[in-house]
C-alpha cells in the first residue's frame, strides 16, 4: 500500500490550500468601524482613519500608534488588540471606552 502516504500528503496540502489568507490570526489588514472609519495595518505600517501613513508599534495581535497632528486626538496613543480573525478592540486616546472594529475588504472607489 505505498499510495496511502501520498493520499495523506495530498489531503494535508488541500487543507493548507483551503486555509485562506496568510494573515489569519494577525492584526494585519483592513479594519472598519461602525461609523465608517477605516484603518489599514501592514506590519509596523498603518494608514490611520485620517489617511496618514506612518509607523507604529506592531505585535502580531496588537498595534499602538501616536495620533498625528492633523487628526482628532493628536498626540494621544491609540491601542488596538485583536480578539479573533474578524474582530479587534480599539481604545482611542484619553478614553477608556473600547470600540469594536470589524475586518473589512479594500475600499471601493
């Protein structure tokens, strides 16, 4: 029965192929708030809700950045924490109120 190990290998490869994007279980990607704000995280790089592109403190399951001067809350720190593949919590500067953000696709122009 030499073909049996090949079947197991092929089955394993099929599972890996169907697992989807490599970003699963990481905060990287596009995030949307219920009020229409968007954030995009790619490693230590972020595009903020105001459109600024900058660097922040990246962790696979979290992100932190200082709000740029041209945006509300300037100088304060935003803290984000991944809850699951499709949900993260964001704490705005100077607030203890946690916001829920959902993973979303790229913007439609």
